[in-house]
C-alpha cells in the first residue's frame, strides 16, 4: 500500500459519522455493550458468541442491529462471532453448573484461610480460560494464597474481584420498602449518582433509614423524578424569600413543586398566619439572606456512586 492510499484510508475512517451495532448483555439487566455485527442479523433475546477483552463470551442481544452516531460508540468495536449454536447453549449451561461447584469450593477455602471476605458470585468465561470470583470485604484482603490454591484445583486462570455494596445487592436481589423487587436487580443496567439534595428538593424526610435502600446507600428511585423537581423549583421562589402578595408582604415558608403552590408566612405583631397562593400571584421582593438555613451547602451534593 502506498502513502496516498494509506492516507485515504485514514481520512475515510475519520469521516465516518455512524456505525451499525448490536447491543449485548452478559447478565440479566446488566450493562449493554456495543459490538460490530460483522454481517450477523441478530434479534433481541437471541444468544450470541462475541469477542471481548476477557476472551470469548456468551451473551444475549438487548439491542438488535441498529445504526448509531459515531459519538455513541467507543472504538474499536469488538466483533460478534456468530449466533449461539445448540452446542454453545449446552456449554453455557455446563458452565453454570461448574460455577455452582466452584462457589462451594471457594467458600470452603475462604473458611480454611480465615479470610474476612464474603463470596457473592462466581463466573466462568465461555471458553473456560478464566474463572472469576466476586466478593465483598470491609477492607483490603490478602488473598494471594487463596488464588494459588484455587488455581491448583481448577487448572485455569483465577481472578478475585472486590465489588461494592450496591453491586452485591444487584447480584443478590430482594424486595425494597415499596414491596417490589429491587430496581437494580429488575431493570437498572447502571448505577447513577444520587445525592441528599435530591431528597431535600422532593421534601422527603432526611432520616437516613427512610431514604436508604437495603444496600445502605441512598435509594436509586430518588433520582427518577429529580429532573422534574429541579425544573419546577426554578419557577418557584426559594424558602425564606421576601415576597409580596395581594395580602401584603411575607416570607416563603414552603413550596410545592408538584402543584406550584407557595405557602407564605405573615407576622403581625405577635400573631403568625400562613396563606397559600399560586406562584403566579406572588412577586419576589428579596431573595433569602445569605447563610439562611435553606442555603445550599457542599453536603447537599454529597453523592453515593457505585464502586468500580
């Protein structure tokens, strides 16, 4: 290939604005990864064999063949090798049985070595080139001897990976305070950032026991309506703002983003009264004084994010 031809190839690659992809998941409700279909036409729910950084893997199609903008793709795209055959599906089921046996062995070894760790999940790569054990622990664990022991038993590459409490909850599952299965187990593919500020904006109790999930972190559902509340709150005066209404001047004591109603406090000598108005009937005279109790602080933005 001469220089001109090579330059032309590079130019063509840089100017590519869209790609055909197929989305694949490796766990139920897990993250979707994009792959190059390489001519394969895959339907949602079909099993496929793909090439990954970990090796050859068995996954399920979550997004059928689709054209997406280049900005949504992380290059290079790895390939779909084929649709899963009957033999592939049998091997996948065999791997699942092997994982159960490996779990029992690992739990016994953890007890023998008296390690402060809790085994959460076990996973074989499709080609059995690697066996991964996922665990939780309060701190760092020296599991070097455990790895050597497991490698001698299973005759394959062993990887122990420490995961966070949210990831553990997603793997195990359970019922939330709403009585429904955990969102992370049922449909959430990724953990999004959740902060105390979201609970405050929704006028929820800041009692940690009431707004935390079974994992001990802030509930993921606090984020579902956050964008709406944030948008509506911008249309309302802040609490403790000085406002004027048809009944005179007062200070805002409470706002309702869902209804657009503002409660105003009036002080007449020793008498304190409260009246509610639509936001359209209120005019802000002065914002809250700096340092008032509702002023945003750094603690408001304290967020809980999943561990890598």
